[in-house]
C-alpha cells in the first residue's frame, strides 16, 4: 500500500505564526522570535518525516503563503531530494483546508491518486520521532487489511501489490483535546467537516472519535505528541527536548530537533518550577 506523510503548515511570516506565544498576546516572545521558533520547528519536523522511508513526503501550505520563501526554507532540510511534492491549500476554514489536502493526495480512490493512504502532521511538533510515524503507517496498513477494515471499505480498490485497500484511521493525540497526527486510507468514510470548527464546542480529538464510532471504523492510536501554541506548552517541551538531546547519545534511532533547541538556547529560555511556599505548621 502506497502511503504519503504530509505536513500541513503555514509559510512562516512575522506576525502570523505562533501569535499566542508573543508579548502582544500575553506571551514571552517578540513576533520575530515566534517566527524564528516556528521555522525551526517546521524544518525539524520535515527532517523527521523525510527520514521515514515507509512513506513518500509531501507538504501543503496556506494559499496566501509566500512560495518563494517556502522554497528557500525547504532547501535547508537534510534531505530535500525526498520532498516528493509541495502544493497550496484552497483557503477557507481549517476543516476545509485539511479536507482539500486529503483529497489532493487520495482523490477518493481514483486511479490517478497519489497514494492509497495519507498520514497528516502539523509543523509545530518538535518532539516528533521517526518511530511514531512508522508505527502510525504500520497500523494504517494492518487495520486496512483486517476483517473490520475490509468490511468498512467504501469501494473495492486494490493497492499496487494486488491486495484490497480496507478502511482505516489512525491518530495521535496532543494536549487540550487536539490531535497531532491523523491518517486514513482512500476507502475510509471519513471527512474533516466540523472536526476543528463546530457549534457544540466538541474538541477535535473527540469529534474524530465520534466520527469513527458512528461509522464503526477501525481506529489505531499512537503515542501523544504535544504541539506548541501557548507559553505553558513551551515550558512543558523544554525538559522533553533536553531528554531527547541526551538520550540520542545512547540511541541512534532518536532524532534531535537541533534547530529548535538552538533557537531556544539563543533566546535564553528555560523552564522552571516555582518552589512551594514555606508554610508554618
């Protein structure tokens, strides 16, 4: 089964990325620093994605993003030759953009589809590791071939090896009811309508679950990968990044997000825990 790993991201632009980390929104970074941080995250995430040979790498960016600037950024990744394709979304809500990117790759199972399955990641996941992506792709294929997956397929489509592509979903959570990864096959009855934007205040992760349950779709789960939207997220990730950096000395399967760590070091940002107040007995 042919698979695509797709990073869905904005082209970094001062004043438009990671704004909740900025001083103007009660955060700790200037707009320029927030942009620098986001750029480092995106490049580190792409390096992880292109290190995974089990899936072809594609990138989808915002419709009004600066393509020339994006190309300059992409020239800095470790393996630019592994970038199979780059395309803009069509604008609109985040639900609509995610659906467009999915349809662009899977084409509803048409013969000219780019892949049989897609795994979508954000660009703000600096602790992402190759083994998580590999596990997600493996679960997509295994669930697709399962009895439940074959039963729930929307149509009869064969992969290049001649096997039938069954329905399958996979997800990895992040904090505050969101998800860091989501993947599906081209025969899965799932869409992103109301996943991120709904009038009932249902979180994205819960909406994904509800859609899977309603259709009785086989669903796989991989470990959580936190994103960075708020200062508290950044404070939580700093110790994780240090652990990853030290662990990599003893485990060559770990990839260190060197750019992200470097930016945070240059900014002199540290995570601290306030000691408890002294109390008298």
